[in-house]
C-alpha cells in the first residue's frame, strides 16, 4: 500500500464520518491529516504549509463585511431589489440567483470572488423568503460555474490558451459553443431543480406574500448613514474583486474596519456573526486535501481509473479523472492536468470540440459540493441551524455528480 492509498482511505473514512450526526468533519479532518502525515513520514514544516491561509483570510474578511451589511439593514435593501427584479414573485428568485451568478462569471470575475459576492445575497434571499436553501445555492452556483466559459472569463481564457498551446484543431464556432452550451446546461439544471421544488416554492410564495424585509428596523445599527456606507462598501468590494483582482479577504477586512470605526459598531457583534463552524470545517478539509495532493493521491486515483486502449473509453476515463480532480481540488486544475491528455485521443478519432466540452463540463458540474472554497463560502453564508443539513445535501449532490456527470457529458458530447 502506497502513501497515496493511505490518504485516500483516510478521506473515505472522513466522508463516512459526515453521516454521523454529532461528528464535526472539520474537527476530524485536522487530526486525520496529522495522523496520516505521521504515518507517511511527511516533514513537519511541509505539513504546516497545507493549512489554507488564503481561504481563511477570504471567508473571514468577506463574512465580517457581510455581517455589517446585515447589521445595518443594507442586506434588507438588496433583498427588496432582488424581489422587484423577480417581478415580486418569490418563485422566480432562483432565476435571479442564477442570472446574478452567470453575469458575474461571464464578465470575468474569478469563481471564488463571484461566490464570495453572490453567496451571502443568495442565502439571504433563502432565509428571508423561506426558500429551500439547497435550491438557491444550486441555482447561484449553476449560474457561476456554467458562465465561466465565456471568452473573457477565467476558464474560457485559460482553456482557450491551453487548447492553442496543445495544438488542438477546434472549429471556428468553438468559442460560441463553449460559452452557450455550458450556460444551456446550467439553465436546464436550474429548471429541473425548480420543477422538483415546485410545491415548496408555491408554499413559500404563499407564506411570504406579506413578508416585509425591513421589518426589523429598530434592530439596525448606525441608522441610514450606516446602511448607505455598507452599500458603498459592498460596491467597493465588487469593484476590487472584479475590476482589479485584489484579495477580497483583505479588502473585506479593510472595509469592515472602516465601517466599524466610522459608525461606532460593536466589534463583538461583527465577530459573533462570522461563521466559525464553517471556517473550521472547510479549513480542516482543505488541509487534508493539501496533504493528499502532496502524497500523490490525485495521480493515484487517475491510475486506478485506467481502462483499455479505446480512444472513446479513454475519453470516458478522462472525464472521471476531471470530475474527481475537480471534486477534491478545483476545476482550474483540470485544465492544466487533464486537457494535455486529450491530443492522443483526438488523433485517434475523438471529436475535439466534443472532447473538450465533455472534460470541462465533467469538472464544473461536480463543484456544487461542500469540500473546498466553493462550499465553504456557501455554508458560511447559511444560517447555523441549517448548515449541517445543507452540507449533507451538497455532499450527496457532489458525490452523485462525480458518479453521473462524466458518463452523461461523455454520452452527450464525447460520442460526436
């Protein structure tokens, strides 16, 4: 048994623990990483580098700012606008969440930045209008993930550059296809989820027809000036992330501190609203996944999936490697690790556009999972009493997507 095998078994144990009601996966992941590192002989200095300091800064900084946005009533104002965008119809709010996510992604916002902006707003809508939290999270993430292949978005730019570098001969309409086909799949998935939740949506519409999002005015801090200041701070956060690609965590800390001092807000109220449980959960899992990558677990999983010499079956294997890599690491890793394996299959007769679509969509469709920065930001924006349930729903969806998305995308596009 290799060191990579040990880490894979450890991950399987951790995911099984997530089914135990009182087990906290984050608290389990840290000692699991420590034990596996000891068994496999990982140096202590190397082990310390696996802690995701970048994610910690991102989620705490952004959530501190959104705590102030909630405290000042600015979130209520935003939710009122969202409802008006839906024509006053609560059942259409998932469409608004999808559209906001897709727009942010299509204009070039980095995935983590887009989720950091959209997740608190989307989950705020879910809480205020009592909508299914998984439906809202999935709608928003479908929009972001399926909008990433715009020619000016990070995935579109990176994948096109990698395709050119590899010398893959794509048709002239490939940019249009790579943009519109993922968006169409995102729309279809969101429509299916809305159909599945149609009865809940109708119930929520009936229950919230008289809900006023500004009902807690006397609980607001700082009055109208603070609310306006918080809205300006949110706009600055978006500009910093979208326009200048600045670290949104540090920008969030800066804006939160300025607002706290300017409007005499209590620091304790801000700190208490940061979702520390979600921070521990995702930091623990990312620490363990960093150890797995160091031990070569992802490469080992790829080796375990190797079957036959058929080009078509080889593409199916690559789709599964892309899905697993994305689930355990991130989608962008797929572009630099899996796309370079496509040219031999294309030379053997696989359609180049279909192969690229199958691999890339296999990667992004599994990103609706609680393991990683994506899930951490969504869980962090969720109310504490529903966080565990949403975690399990996202985990079930993510594991189901790992099993089904690759073969589905392969059947739809890989057999062209």
